[in-house]
């Protein structure tokens, strides 16, 4: 789809802990890991809760809505797989749902438009049937 | 106070990236170590320990090339340049424990086959990662340290009104220090206007916010304070040295979710608090600060982390001329730093700290009694040391 960015970078190495996140992405569902016992967010997911020490984690659905917490406009490529994709926007996205921040991209946006606080929503980059990457675009209208 | 002192320092010249070829990384290291031993008045036959960081070197090969008769101790800090002054802590601990008597700390770098700032290097200390954690970072093109520090700087600007002119003051003042030194790679002054009109590489970071890419080696010789008193140079005591960082927020992907104060910092808060607590000193006691400068804004955030100025006030603090040599309240990176002298993964900061305390620095702070030396704002371990004269 339109949001495609550097497919050569979209190589995943999921393990038993992170696999459910990427499985959900394939269903176009954004989820985040939290502790079943105390509710503390664990993103990226961890097998043991650093807050309470209990093990089980649960995957909560996120609305996919958030805002730009901080960002950079990457104008120089520091990776051969990205040479054709500069400039691009890397951002820390604060999800509206919970105290979750994700590193992602802001796409479908002019560089002048990007600012801290910009409301965004998730958009799915279907790299392949196996690999789907969540990125974010401005909320319109 | 540790009971270890720095007895000798040595360095190769600093080359622009790749220009040290056909010399090898090992050859550069041997040159720096040999120079440091001569500086101390010691022989390679006195060396029995190695304490390194940033990936280190193969001690077996290094000892063989140098002619070290027997290695009793060798250890390397995890991580990258964050652990630079922390390697002095490893040396001091080994000396304190009687596990070594003369310890070499060396960094030797040659960015010909790889470049540290890139995300696709297949050799060198930072190779391209393939882990389940990095899946939350790499697909988005966050491949260079620059990208991370740019976002930290941006948030700091947003919250505190910090401006590019403030970052410019760091780049410009550091360059002014560098051009007075024959060792520096950068030889021409930098103006604020040049800084502000420079190419943006990763907004808000421009070309002059980035450290240099250079080749070279620096070595430090640490021994007991008692032994150092009888050697050639005025000993420089390792007053205190601390390593580590906050357990919950250090890795790059956890940093994104850390509390606001932490996100907009150099992540040195925990190390800084321990350094002051355990040394009994305060920021007011520091005469010269050698702060790790991979990216200019991170110098400003370290000034805040170490309590030199208040949180959020780093911009106005530097704008008032406080970090300028020789007249500022706290001259910073008098050697020209990673930004303008040479980038040897931060060990030039230790070298300058030693020379300031000896009283032999090119840009000498008169009567300097306490030098603060820091490693990179990075993942755990970060580290810092306080150096002072023998009393």
C-alpha cells in the first residue's frame, strides 16, 4: 500500500515473547503487552514483569490512535537499504490508550506538517503476507 | 577516593577516517601503549593487566605484540563508549584487589572497514543487529545513534525552549578549543552562522552536531597511588569512578517509554548522583569538564544531569558563556572533544583530564584540581570519573 517504506528493513526476528505482537499486526490489530497481575505495560514485551515479578502477560488491543511524542527527520541515509527512502520521519508515538510509546514512522505527511503533539493513527504497511509493519499517519478531518 | 592513580598517557596522531591505513588497529594500539609506558617511566615488563571498554582488543594478541611477560588480569566493560571512564574503575578495582599492579586501558579505532554511525556495519563494535527487541526499532529506519539522540534533543527543545543556537555554542566553543591544539583534526574556526546554515542530517541535528570519524589510539596506564608516587610523572589520582545507569530505562527501546525527565536527559542521572555521593564532591568543585560529545546536544544534557545547571536550563547556561575556555564558570572539552579534536571513542577525554590535572594541557585551566570525565550517554553501562592531583 501507499505507506511502503524501505522493505529491506522489514525483516523480523520474532521469538516466543514477541510473536503475538507481529501475529496481531498481520491481522491489522495493534496490541500492547501488559502484566496480567498488576497491569503494568511491558512494551517491548518481556516474559517477566519488572514491576511485580509475576510472569503472565496479556495482549491488550490498542485503538491505534496516538500522538507524536518526539521525532526526527532522517535526511541522511545511514543504511544501504534506506538510501532510496530519505527523507523520512522517525517518531516516538505515544498511544492514547495507555502509557505506551512505540518507535515508528509518520507517513503520508509533509515534513513541514510534522510536530510534537501531532495526532496520528495507525496505518498498516503490508510488506508481505508474513510481515506487516505498523506505521502512523496524521488523523485527518 | 580510590587508591589508584594514572601514571602515564600516550596517543598516536589522529587521522581522518581510513587515513591510518595501511597501519593496523593493533599497531596503533601498540604505539599508544608504548608511548604511555614511556610517559610513566615504566616498561612493558611491568604490565600485568588490561581494563578496556568499547569492545576492547584481543588481549592475547596485544600482550604478545607488546612483549608482556604475563597477564594476570583482563576485563572489558560491556557496551560501547558509555563505559570509557568506567574502564578506569575496572583497573582501580583490580589494583585494589591485588589482582594487577600496572593496568593498560587502550582504545584503538580505524573506521575504514566500518563506520560507527551506520546501521549496516558488519564489523566493528556496533554491528547490525538481528534480535527480537530490535524488531521494534530497525523496521522504522532507526538505525543510527543520531536518530535516537535527535528525538531526545527535539523533545528537550519542545519542553524547555532550548534552541539550535544553544547547541551551536557547544559546537563553536569546542572548535575554538580544538584549533589551538596541534593534535586536532579540525583546524579552522566554526561560526554560529556556519552552524545554523549547515546541512541537516537528522533534524534537529546538523552536520556540526555530529562527532568526527577518525582513526587512532590512546592508552592510559593505571597503577597504585603508592607506586605512582615514585614514577616519572606527577600522579593523577582517580578520586572516584562510577558506572551503570537506571535499570528500567536504559536500552534504546525502553528509553522511548521512560519518564519525561529521563527521556530528555543524557541518562547519566544515576551515575552522577553516585559520583557526587561517593566522592563527597559537588559540581561546584569541578574545574574542568570533559563531557562525552558524540552529539553536541548531549553535552548540554550532561550539564543538567551532573547538576552543573538545573534541568531545562542548559541552553541559557551555555549561551551565557559558562562553558568557554578560559573564562567560563566551567570550561568544557578544552581538548576539542569528539566534535573537533578526534574521535577515539571518548578516551581522549581521559587524556585531557590527566593533562589538565598535571597542569600541562594546551588549553590549561589554571590550577585545575578536579576534572570530570564522562562516557557516552548510551545504554548501560554509562560511566564517569573524577580526577585530581595527588595530595
